[in-house]
C-alpha cells in the first residue's frame, strides 16, 4: 500500500508537496476505510483519497508527477538511450526553480516491509537517488547516490542490507538511468520487489494513459467475471442483464523486424476482433445493443469495472484523474465504496482520484476527514496541496458548502472581468 508521496519542483508543484495515506487517530469509519499495517510510524493506512481543486489548480499535475516517477523507474534502464535527455518540466515561472532538479520520493509497504525510495533529476541526468528499507524500526540505507559536480562523477554509498554485485550494477548505471532500474535489469532479486511495485502495483489512468476495454473484455469471457460485471451494472441501475463477447477473425497486418539482416517485413495475418453485445431487460421487453449504442457513462463504467475488480483482487493502488468524467455521481460513490468494503477489498487496494463532484463531500459515510485533499493555485502560480484535516472541521459541518465558499481553498479566483455587466 502507498504510504506517502512527495514531489518538488515538478510543473506547478514548485515547493515540496506531500500526499499522505496515513490515517489519523480518528476512529470514524476505521474498520472499513482504513487498514492496519503493524507499523508504529503508520499504524493504519487509508483505502482511498480524493483531491479537489479548480481548473488548472495543479491537481492533475500531482497525478502526472506520480506517473512520471513511475515512468522513469520503468524505462530509464531499457527505453532511455545513452545521452538521451528527459522531458521533465520544473517550475518555470521563477528563474531559480527553472535551474533546479525535480524531486520525487515515494514510501510504500509491501509484505510488511516499508520502503522509502526517491530520486532527483534534471533533463540531463539523475543527480541523486536513495533507498531506505525498514525491516525493523530503524531504517537500513541500502544505497545512496549523488552527482559530484566537481569530479563529474556519481558517488555511491552502499549499506550491508543490499546483497549482490553492487559494483557491477554501479558500473553499468548511466547518468540518465536509475541505479534501481539498472540493478533489476541485471537480476537484482533484492531490489526487484521495489521495481515491480512501481511497474505492477501502481496503476494510473489519466489523459496520458487512458482506459482500455481489454481488461473488462477478458473478465467477460469467463462466467464468474461476467456475473460480477453485470451485478455491478445492475446495482448502478443500468438495465443490462447480460453481456456477450463475440470474437471473430479479421484480416490484419503485423510488422516483423529481422535485426540480423536489417530488414523489415510486413505480413498479412488474421487477428482477433471482439464485439460486445448487451442484453437489456425491462418490464416492457428486452433488446440487444452494440457497444456504441450505450451511453458514454455506461461505456466508461464498463471499462473501469474490469481494472477495478482486478485491482481489488490483487490489492493494488489505483490513481485516476477525473474519476467523475461521464459518470453519474451515484456511480462514483458506488465505485469508491467498493474500496471500503472489507468483503470485497481483501488485499488492501487503494483508490486515489481527482474530481470536481462536490456532492461527494457530504455523501453519507463516504469519506473520513483525512481522506479529503484540496489543491490550490497561489498568486505566484505555484500549487499547494492541503488536507481537510488541517482545517479541523466539525463532525457535522456542511463540507460542500464550506468548500464552495472558499473556506478550505481549492476554488478558482473569479476575476471581476467575468462578472455580468448590466
């Protein structure tokens, strides 16, 4: 489970911002909305968190920061080529920040062990990197790396906890690659769990990584998966009784590369095409519709259901930018509640999402106070992330009204130019 994410000098997030999934000592909804960890530093973690903010406030940048960190871990050792630069964007509206590195750090728990991993980078190179491992209360510093500008070299310090040919991994790590990623590429079993948590344990959907129907289609091919999806759609008051996957072969082309001969060959091959057919049943009758006959909301919900059920089953962390896109507020509430149901969320899955749907703030038993966050764009155009808990709202406070009145920040500054003139 994700414990904490820190980011500094990335896009509008100029100053260090911290998103924490550590539950407060408040006992409200503790049995459903939080999970015990066995850690003294973070006894319980939250199953979900929601971020509010005006348009262009920077809430999407927080998702992009997490996504960018994940991408560098996944690709710096394999996809990034020697000498290639990064497309990282520091805060550019003051001269000092534009020249400073972007910094990322993420703390998570996996198999009862807490890992704290982070790095700083410019467009040219990785300037620092570190990993702390808490197998006991005191951390073990497995490795630390920093760039020495005077010698032009990376300086490494290794702890006794990291086993393996560390000098080999160090020598293979390029300036524009992470040591973590390169070591795993060279078969470090000790570091593999950290790498795989980023690549497989963290799932992010936004404009740069959009939903695909493939996850739901794979579930629909099996009777149990089809039943689960149809049950959820029915609970959302959508009159779909069954969904059939019709698979057929269609002509297509694949490109094959012969690296030895240096030739490219285009081959004609049959490919599988999946067509979804929806059986609707009402008191007045029944009919079968194709996917494009369904509303955007139904399609988005269907595409979400497959990944969400998989994430709940595996206990992964899901991050979604604008979860409420084309979804009715009642559907959003039901999706959030899946992560709060102990009978469904047995593996400690987490949901972090941004939204403009303020009605969720006052939905009965949907969120604890420590699950709600606000992102506000300040006058200097930098973004600030603040937890609702910092405002100490009363138990029965009308949160939606307070938010829209600007009590907690995260609402737009409305210019006088927008006022209607009479």
